[in-house]
C-alpha cells in the first residue's frame, strides 16, 4: 500500500493503529511519505521512529514500513491555471 496523502497521514495513521489495520495479515507492507511541513497544522509530533515503535506494540505481526520521499514526478506537469 502507498500512503502519500500530503499531510493527512498524521490523521490517518493513528486511526489505522487503533483499529489494528497495520498488521501483516491485513497490510503486508506499505510505503509512506510523511510530510514534515504538515505536522504543526495537523497537531502531530509523530515521527518514523515513533510510528515503528507503535506498530510493534499492536499485538500482531506488524506491517513492514518502507520509508520514501519520492518527488521524482513533482514537475512532470506544468499547471497553467488560466488555460
């Protein structure tokens, strides 16, 4: 699974942890991009290390986390708002 939701990961991840969704029998592995710029506005202090620790404490075999910050397609499209 890929989670690249432009800051909303700080809302979604706690819910996924509470519902034990991040267990290997549900989600084998996931790629996540955590957007540091969104932490303050989302009221979060969550880090990758904290996420890894929380996943280990779920009481199940945890999903594998793959850390990625892939902006390779950031400038693929030129957006012209006045077209």
